[in-house]
C-alpha cells in the first residue's frame, strides 16, 4: 500500500498526474487491444505470411530455411555452454525458468503468433522442431560439462564442430536459392549479417589507421570516416542504385542486393571504426610500453595485446551498431527496390483482394512488430552481455 | 671513453626505422590511389559508352517539374530547384531540432520521475519508438495517419475552431503581414529581454532581493511583441475551409507534417535516453550538496543538475542533431520536396545521376560540418562558463 | 681523488674496465617540446653492477632508463647496450629490447591473459620458443618469485605486490643482460613493498646487472654498488651508498637528501 502511495499519489499534483496519464494509458491500451483482437482484419497477413517472411523464396527449398533455423537454435543453445555459477547459491529451477521466460518470452510469443497466423500444422511442426533443437543444444552443452570424454575435447575443436551443421545449411541455402528471390524479413536479416561481417575487418583497419602515428595513414582513415559519417545512408543507397554500375568494369551488372550490401558495408565500416577507436583509446599506454619493452613488434603488439582487449570492450557498442544496421536495411527496400519486409508490407495492401480497404494499419503493425521484437531482443541480450562481461563503454 | 666505436654506423636503408615507416605509408597511399584510379577509369569507360555528361552543366537545364507549396516555374533551371530543396531540408531540420530537444528533454526527465505512472509511460514510449526502424514509423505516419486517418477536406476536423486538419495538411492560424518585420520585432524583443534579465540580475546581486528574471523577462518580451504587433498592424488570420482547399493561415504540407512529427518522435526517444543518462551521470554528491544548501527541488534541477547534465550530454546531443538532419533525406520517400527528393526527380528527368547525387552528398556534408562546428562551439562555451 | 670522481657516472664500481660496460651513454641529450629532459648525460653500467638512480620528480631519471630500451628516443649523443648501438636501425632496436628487461611502476601486466601466458609471452613470441618450453620456463620463474600457484589466475585477481613480482618474472623470462626498474614499488601499498624488494635484492645477489630508479633508500644501501643522483636532467653526484647518503658533496644532493631522509 505504501508503495502505491509513494509512487503514485505522493502529492496532489502527483495524484493528478497519475490520474491523467493513467487514463491516457488505459485509453491507448484499450485501443490497441480492440485493434488487435476485435476490429483488426488480419487476413491480409495470414494470406501473405510467406511473402512477408521470406519473399519469393522457392517453395521447394524452404526446408533449407527451416533447417537453418533449427541448426542455429541448436548451435546457440550448445555453444553458449553452461554458465559457471560464481555465487554461493545456484538459482532454483523456478528462478531459472522465470529467467528464461524473461529472456526469450517475446521471441517465443512471436513464434507462437506466427504459427497461429499461418494456421497450418506444418508450422506447428516446425515450431516444435525448433524447440526440440534448442533443448537438444542445451543437453549437449550440459553433457559436455558432465561427461569426461567430451570435456576433454579442446575448445577450438568443439566450437567449430558445433558450427558445422548451421554453416553447411546456410551455405547450401545460399548456393541453391538464387539471392534475388530472397525477400521479406529474411532479407533484412541476411543483408544486415553479411554487411556487419564484411564491414568489421574494414572498420578495425580504419580504426587502427585513425590512431596510427603515421600521418598519411591517419589522414586517409580520418577522411574516409568523416566523409561517410556526414552522408545520409539513404542518399548513398540512391547513388548506388543509379551509379554503382559506372564504377565497375563495363559488362558487369550488379544486382540490387549486391549494391545494398556494398553500400551498407562501406557505410557501417566507418561507424564500426569509431566504435573500435573508442575501445583502442581505453587501453592504457603502459600496456603498449610493456609489450615494446619485451621486444614485441608493432604487429604482434596490436594483434595479441591491444586489439583483443579493445574488441572485447566494445562488444555492447558493436551489437548496438548491428541493431542500427538491422533497422536501416529497410532503406534498401525503398532506395534499391529490395523486396524487404517493409516493402512487402506496403505492397500487399495494393493486392487486388485487399486494395482500398485501409489495411495499411494491419500491415504496418505486423511489420513494426517483427522489427520491434528483433531489435528489442537484441538490445536486451546486449545489456545482459554487458553486465556479464562487466564492461561498458559509453 | 676510448672504447667507443669511431662513428655511429648508419643503418642500411632497409632497416632504418624512419625509412620503413615512410615506405609503408607510401605503399598504402599508392594502393589507395590505385584503387581510386581503377574506379575512375571504370567510370570514364562506362560514361563514354553511355554518353552521359559528367559535369555540373545540368544545373542550368530547365527543371521541368514544379514543387508544391512554392511558385517554382517549370522552366526555371534545376539549380533553383536544388536551392528550394535545400531550404526545405533546412526548414524541417531546424524546426525538428528545436521540437525534438524540448520533447526529448521532457521525456528524459519523466523517465526519472518519482511517479510510477509517468515513469512507466515515458519508458514505454522510449522503448517502443527506439526499436522501430525510422522508415516504418515514417511510412506509418504518412500512409496510415495522414493519408488515411485524416479526413478529406469536406469533413475536415476543426479542433478548437483554430485549426483545419485534413489529408491535405494542417492549417494553423498565422499572422498577416511582413515576415521580416516581425522577425526584427522578435529579435528586438529578445535583446530587450536579455538586457532586462541582466539588469534584474545585477540589481538582485546588490540588493539581495530575488531577481525574478523569468517574470520580468517574460513580461518584457510579451509586452514588446504585442506592442510591435499593434504598431505594425499585424493580424491573426484563422484558416477556414474554402471549397476544396483551405484559405488563410499557414498550411503545413502533409508530407512536411508527417516527416516533422516522425523525426521529432523518433529522435526524441534517443535524446530522452541521452538526457536521462547524463542526469544520472551528474555525481550524486551534487544533488546532495544542493539539498544541504536547502535549495528547492526546482532550484536544484535548474541551477545545479541540469546545467551539468547538459554539459555531459552536449556531444551526444550534437550527434542526434546530425542524425536528424541526415534522416530528413527520408522525406524523399513521402514526396516531401527536400534536397534528396529534388535530386531524385531531376535524375528521373534526365539529369546525370553521379554528378547530381554527388552534389547532394556534398551539400549534406557541408550542413553536417557546419552543425558540428556549432555544436563544438556550444560545447566549449558550456565548459568555459562552468569553469 | 679529484673533484670529478663524484660527478663522473662513467666510472664503474669495483675495478671494471670499459670492456665490462653493459650500458654506455655518451653525451645523451633528450628534449620534450621545450623541456630539456636529459642534458649531456654520460653514464656507464658495468657487468653485474647494481646502480640506483635517485632524484626529484622531473629530474630525468625515468627518461634516462626509458632511453636505454628506446621507449624514448634520444635526440643527441650515443647509447650502447652490450656493444650494440641504439640507432634508427630496426634490427638494433629489436636486439637491444631483447637484452633489456623493464619493470614498470604500474606493473602493466596484460589483463586479458593468464599469469602464465603473461610471463611466457616474451620467450614465445620474441625468442620463438615452442609453447611448452616457454611455459615451463615461465613456471620456473614464477617459482623463483615465489608465486607459482598463481599461474592460471588473471592479473586482476592478484594483489599489487604479486602483480609486480609477475612483472619481474615476465621481464626475466627474456633472459636479459640488464634489468631496468622504473620506480617498482611506488604504486604499492606499504605492506607489499617488502615482498617485491626482497625479490629484487635476490636478483642482485644472483648477479644480475640492474639500473633501479627508486625512492627506497634502505634498499639502495643494501644492494647498490653505486648511487647516482640526478636533478634537472643532469647527473649531479655519484658514489657508493655510504658516500652519497652519509657524505654528500654537492649542494643539490644535500638539499634533496634532507627532504627525504
């Protein structure tokens, strides 16, 4: 009772605020609930679910996507390993379950929503299989801890072993299904992951260059970074859309996804460079001096001492960068006509069956939901990781 | 002393550390130059094949399109269209920055409120908006809200009888009279207010009585503006529906409105986090010292915490302002005729793509640089004033 | 003895000849922007000699030893370490860094690596020893500084005194010809100073050539062969601990000693 009084009705003014905002909140909540469950016409989503999620991915190869999802679930569950409990009391089973719900509840919720929307048994089966794969992954991780033979396998053998399944599946998917048919939510993820992957080495090089003592190197790196950071991503994408073919040898005609990935990579590299630079600056000078005094060459010093620490320190910021990139992939839909989730979302409202019925709300709500859950989940995980690593660079 | 070798041996070139450093740099430079050359030669080859000019002469060609909300003639050169686009970008940027700072600061403070309801709503707002892509928000604002929810002109909403809201835009009451004169009046009033506040401050310093700068300053400002209003014969004009359009007042273009609201809402969620973080970064000892001095809650915030928080937040805020300016380029997706949209249209009409977009990029770069400089000056001023 | 004896830092203790000089600094000059850190320094350190350098802050004593392993670059004059001259030649610099070991005031252990890896880093990466040999050597050295059980821990888990001892082991792992100590105990809590000093004293007794910059006078008295007093970038006075501490000749020396003793 005192909690209520302290937090809601501390004073007259306070109580007034509570009532006004409380009423507002209830009004909005009611509107949302009404929209979702009563007045919303979700048929448009149900009918176009595949298009929204994977674009025009060939039907017969969809099992590759499902398989990749399962393999990924297994891998993430297994590679994470079992947390070492440093506190005196290991958490109870109930606490662990509640923890799990807090962490993955949203994802699971969305998964269930998708299954309900698709309304066929195939997706239920898929959902069950993914859950099974994750459970299997946890069991394997546990087994590694408990079974002597498994725990003796060195880390550098075990991890790649676990990664074999998802990587082969993803590679297969890439080779079998032409990239230009990919679309929907899948393509947002794919572009983001490829771009962050490619931009990373370039970004690290730029960061090292910016901090270098050699003036020309520093100039080149700083110029690149500042030029890119002053430019709107949208304009760069538009430029790539009409101009990229001018810069490659004639007779080479790059597809839109290639253009998108190129621009995103070059763009993100500049931002990654700034993030890594922050990490490099956090390493005390004494470290480099100690390394030099031992006789380490500059390359070895950077590779063994400076970079590992810097990169570890900026993991949360890096994840933040990835989340931004993930959200920005929507721009490729408009600038380059990539058939991403947002693009599909607006396009389906113009289909013959749904034209002119004002279904844009339903479409955008679904699109917004998927992006929101993805971004929110990733930022929570990043916060969790930050706490676990005990690092935090503003 | 006698056992030293006669003269220092010069290291061979390939082991001399200075030579090595420069050789490395020149090598990298050569690589970069080679890459640029390769790109450039590709460009030349392709351009020669397709016969598209690569200079800025296209700026003199007639535009062949009109810009809504503006009397640009079709035959005026592209250059003028670009200038108009630039103005439109500035319009949405400046208004946007002002509004988003206000909203963001309020939400940021709200996130630290002791009232649970206020705190919860602010947190929900921030978490909701932060994680949605800007383009999704913008599309929603444009397609769903403005084009769909807002009524057609025949059934326009007339909130408070002062505004006209329809899917053609929002009309607000505006003044009738010369804009420049009004700006001068406002500027004069601001200067006068500043003088009054300073004088009150000085009188308060010597007499000890409260300065009440806010009271005096505000009254001065209001009185002067009203006086100027009457003297120069200004009039309020209320908008009304006139056949299929609105007359009178200032009409805010629907895409301008959509873009502005989206940018403000989106950026303010980031600013709220920055403001919250910087308030929390002010050492708690500061608030404690303020309490020990018996300052009221408002005084504590205004005089002690916020100024320091602002100083901490300034660089990050500057970054958000830059983001807002760059994000305004998304206006092109909803037909708001800012710089990027102009560029897209002229390219669609036949202007050469690479020069047009490069020019656009350069303009954005310049805007970014100028904003960075302004933010840096603000940063330094804040630090100086405090010290 | 002429007046010059107690200002000439090139005269080594014992009856060492010039052939026994491990470190030779001839007319070394070093400036930072407009601050002259070292003005015409002439200095020699002989084989197995222990030289302690004292002086007020800003006197150039840190710069002196940091020039020896090229952490600072001298602007004029010549420096030799074990016969190799310190020039712009990258090979010379590498050679000299292999032969000199340095212990820093702030330990500067690598926080992301285990203690064992920290110590084994030098031999493994620079002397290219195979991993197993390097780690065995590391363990041996950790035993010598009396903390072998910490081998698998990380620097943040150790106390300051333990970290500094690991730093000493790390420097020793390179089997250097001369060890340089830059105020090794200045950043330690008082109760840990002795454990580190004991290790350094034992090193001295085992015959390691050392240059130690420190404020610990008791330590200097016990193990130093020579004490060098520096001020304002110059070597002001030199002598045995008894000569310098008990019978200082120069005014500046007397002033400094009166402030700290």
